[in-house]
């Protein structure tokens, strides 16, 4: 087996996210869960069973884990919610959302929607949670039959004395450093404070042991830092960069930044910046999929890259990470509902989002950058899409919580939730929720969705200030695509023997031609006029075009024979110029065709005759002089034999000739 496919990686992430928060805090033993698909019916996605199977396996194992969890996929078909829709039902579904949770809380949500409202999503989540409880009940029945004692685990307690000493040493300096709006400066100051604390508390006089070890000081400092950030938000309503709960960071954007690309955009939100580039290709450049789902290819592709320099790090580049694959897929699903079908019938679209600077919410910045790049390229999307990441800070003792709009890196790392919502002004197109606590309540989910709606509208407004609607035309560097339909029985004429005809058209017109089994032909060319020239040749091969006697054409010599030259007068249609019709003067005899024309010469010819079988006779002389040649007299069949003898008169013959005289009477 090679590396996991993209679908396998996405299914693994889907399985991991609802399980991880239920391990005890501080549990560091390695746990590996492997789910293998042994059989697939091609009607149901096995990713749901992966979550349920992993939950059941952990539940009956001795590993300390606070499960079980259930999972369900929700669809929306013909105005009704559908539980675990099949692949065929999903084709017409306005919703494809996976929900996982425990008996009393939601652990994970991920999906795609056709501009669903927040209330529609909440209704789907509520219905899904009912099914999840049924699945958990079945797992509990299994647990009763397989009783397993869990391994004991006692979480490591923090050193309260060290934290008190550390707090006294730092004073207000940590409070001030945490509230610096500049991420780089904030990290420098907090790192410097930690270094000072370690130097102060881990230093001892000669012959004595230090009061605290460096690792202990680090853990205590991280606990103080987390407490400072969270209490500032919950108690004071102040975030690390000074924003309110609903405030969005400053936004700027630019389109057409890369002059040679088919579409490009830079989207900046705070200290997060993403460059997205769109490339348009022919339909034959679609991505082939190797998976157990019915989908074998896709023409809208989004890739996300998170290089180490975006966070000021040095790291080996080992290919696309699981996180990169997940973020790219989320941004892809966010835009797919607004891509018109007719655009995907003509083009394969690949977007690449490069994160050049990161301070949180890069996946949602990729969504915004993708929208701008598509509009810059002239792709007629149905509605612009923006994305926002919501955060959460909770107090488990009091039940208080604060939902944060447009979270930055520190709020993501030290908070309880990363809830990504993308959509248009009308509704949600993609959603993904990851949490670090043991579930969130429906009330928190509702508040987060409605707060995300307000933030999304603000971001859309800023984006539309840069470009209000898709450009009227595609980039001059993008391939021009023409689609036409021919009778399936005429595909052979376009392909030609061994592909000779289609190759010659592609080479001559500098175009790329794709022919489907149903007769749909897609022509793409980056050369001006190339696609039109290829279309004309294909139509000439497949359509009945009237050729009238007396019409003059500028043709091309495509073949030379001893008796004349074949001249192409239109794509796929040629005629014969007899050797006697090549010279301008009928008195001049032409012995060899090459005396007048050569292969590939362009000459003017007139149609002198169109035979019932479609064969065309041409004349170079008539085209030059304007005089139609006289029709040749039809020669009598068998030649001129003279007058016939009167009927009954007999002359000559085999076995003697002439008059034999009277015959002898028979006896």
C-alpha cells in the first residue's frame, strides 16, 4: 500500500476529531486506531462507520476514554431531512453534513450546504443528535456484554506553589505582554518572560539543587499564560489584541496581482495573509480519483499550502500534510455550490492558496481569496463566498462562555473551539467545528452560527469593495473553450484512422480537443482564433454544408495526383482540379501538376460541378478568368456503330457467314 488517498485522509480526520477531546487531560500514552474498509456497497459512505467503529473499539478497550460517541450524516432531499443519505441521494441533496457527539453534547460538525440558513443547519443538527443517541445506546448494549476495566489514570496536578511564586515574579508584565496586538512582538515578549522565569527559578548556588526544574517552570508558565488570556476574555471582555467579542480584524484585498495568471487575489485579515491563484484548464485535465466512492473525477480543485515561513519557522518540507489536505477540502466545498454547471462543463479549475503569513483563520482566508480569484478570472459564480472562524472560551465551573468572532492564533491555541463557517449573503455553504472540551450545547451552537452570520456579512462587504462582480471576460492568457455536440455516429470522422484526423486538427490549430462518447466535443486553445479554427474544421467534417456551382474559394492543395490536384475548399471538404483546368490559358498544355501548383499551396478555385455523390470538381482557370468551362459532350456508350439493320435481317455470325441458301427439310 502507498500513501493514503485524499478521501482516506479526510475520513481519518473525520474519525479523529470527535474522539480526541474525550481522552483524559494530560494523557500522553500513544493510542493508534486503524479503521479498514473490507467491503463497500457503493451506496453508503463508510466514513460514518469508521467513527462508530472506532468509538466502539475504544469503549471496550482498557484505554481510559470518556466515550462512546455516535456519528450520522444528514441530507436534505425534496424539502425533507434525510438520515444517512446514499450516494445517489446526495447528488440531489442540498446538504451533506456529518455530525458526531455524545449523549448530551455535540463533538464535531463538518459538511457542505447549498446556501442553507442557520436555522436549517440547527434543525439538521438537532435531528442528527437524536440518531446519535440511538447509536450510542447500541454501543452501551455491546459494553454490557464485553465488560472491560479501564486502566487507572491520575492526571498530573499543577504545582500551586510554583505558580504562586511565578506569578509574584512576573507581576503585571505577563498581563501587558499578552495584550500586545502585534503577534510577533507578543510572542517575543512572552518568550522572553518565560526565559527570565526559567533562569531565575532554575538557578542554584554551587552545591545546591535548584528549587524547580526547567520543565516544571515551563508547564507552570503555560498554565499562567492560558489563565491570563482566558480570564481577560471572560472577566474583562478584552481579547489579546484588544478587540471586542464580535470585532473583525482589519481587512484588505487585491485582485489581478499576478499578471500572467488566469486569476489571482491577495486576501489579508490582520496578520493573516493568503495568496490564491486560479488556473483554468481543459476538461481532459480533470483530476482522476482513486476511491471507493462513485466519484471518479472532479473538475473543481482547491489546494492549500502552509509553508513554515508563514509562522517564522524552519521546517523540512515533506509533502502535503493531513491538515493541509483538510483545509484545502473545506475551502473547495465552500465554493463548489456557487460554481455554475456550465463553467465546469467547459473548464477544469484549480485554485492554490499559499499562506504567506499566519495568525489564525488561514483556511477561511483561503475561502475569501478563492472567491476573489474566481471573480478576477471572469468565472460567473452565483454569489461571492466569505469565511470566518469562530472561537469559544468557557468556564466549566460557572457555565459562562464567550463566543469570539475571527479568532487569531493564540485564541485558537488556548481556546475551546475552532468553528469555521463559510457562506454567501443568503446562506451557509460549508461548516466545520473542532472542539477541545467534552462537547458544546445547542445554545452555544446557535449563538456561534448567528454571530458568524454577522461577521460573514461584514467580510463580504469588504471583499466587494475590491471587485463587485465577476469580470466580463476570461483572462487573455486563459484557454478559450468552445463546446459543441455532434452525432455519435460521426465521432469516427473527427477521430480519423488511428487518430490521424484529430491529431492533425490539434497540430494545425494549436488546440486541445476532447471527445466524449455522447458526441460532446470540447475545444480549448490559448492561441487567438485557434478554438474557432478547430471548431470550423470539425463542423466541416460532421455537418452537411451546401457547395454551390460557380462559387469561388481560396483553397489549399492537400494532395497531388498524376491527373490533378485535390484542393481543400473548407474544413473537411475538398475537390479535384483536373490537370486540364490548372493553366490559365487553355492552349497551354500542362504535363505535370507540379508545373503549376505544389503541395500546401493556396490557390483560388471555382466549383464547376457537384456530383450526386457529393464529389466536387474545381477549376483554377475558371476562378482566374471568371469563365465557367463548357460541359463536355457525353460520349455514346459503345461508340458510333452506324445505322442498324432492319429487324429480322441476319448477317454473318459464328460458324460461317453470309447467305447459306434454303435449309434442308427435316424428315
